[in-house]
C-alpha cells in the first residue's frame, strides 16, 4: 500500500495543486493538519482535502480558527486567521472544529498527530525524533515544524512530511512524502510551484506581504 503524506498546507492552494499533481499514484492520502492560516485560499484547500481524504487531523491553526480565537503577537498568523474566518462557510468551519487531534490508521500501523503524540501544539524538530515518540504503531506522522524529516528507529519510523504551503527548512519547494506501508519505506519529495502567483494573491487579499516573501527562502 502506498500512502501520500502531507502537512501544513496553510491555505496555499497553488502549492497543494502542485503537490497533488507531482505525487506518484497512492492508495490513500493523509494530512497532519493546518489546512488554513497565512495564505489566501483557505476554502479551496479545505474543499480539496475534504474531497480527497478522510484521514486528516486538526492543526493548531485549524483549532484556533474554529474556536473563534487568534494568535497574539504574530501578525502574519493573526491576519491569516482573520482572512480564513471571512472566507470559510459555517460548514467548513464546523469541519475544521470536528477534526480529531490524532488518528490511528491502517489497522493501527500508522498514527497521525500534528505536533507531538502528547501535545498537538508542541514543536517536534528533527533533533527531538527518537523511539520514545512511537507507541504500538509502526509509523508516526507529525507536522507543525514545517521541517521535512524521516527517522528510522528501533520502534519504527517517525516522519514529518514537511510543509506543503510554507516550508521552513531552507528549501522553498513544496514538501510531501510517500510511505510504502508494505515495505516500510519512506520517500521525501519536493516540487516547485508558482510562488509569484501566491505573492499576487497575498497582496490582493491585503495579507502581510512578508507572508509571501518568506516563501522564496523557505523560512
């Protein structure tokens, strides 16, 4: 079985389209959260993923939007949530609110969270990966840091597929990963997309220009 793994799309429909077009044939698609935030197309991203998969967990931006809150001290994040709240229908917001914080899939072989198995808001960077993260599952999928990383341990595989819509690992290409569940092999992928199109849409939506400018650097 081949499984496409994505995370942290952050309302970047252009990057998501590039990833889905580039992705080799897979049997299932899994998303480790943060469909919305920062970028201009929250409704398009929500509808695309609702149509493509049920295997989605709630990210911190998804939860904050659905709860009616926002992020103090981060204007890019705050503006993205305000914009998403204006763009999303009540049904779409209800969908985000109902997403679970974790899922166990494929007969318990894969566990999906957003930040950390014990705390969905905790950043789990590559240096934090290790066998202690895994339970009974063979593969743990998590996002939140926007840093693509795969680590094989004696307990199984921990994988962050990287960010589709706002990479922060120094590579501006949209990130995703393909899991061969039968062979227990994980292959990271990167794909170019039209960042200039995102820049134009960010400006038109009156979002902070830094939201798009940082995409060029993968930061």
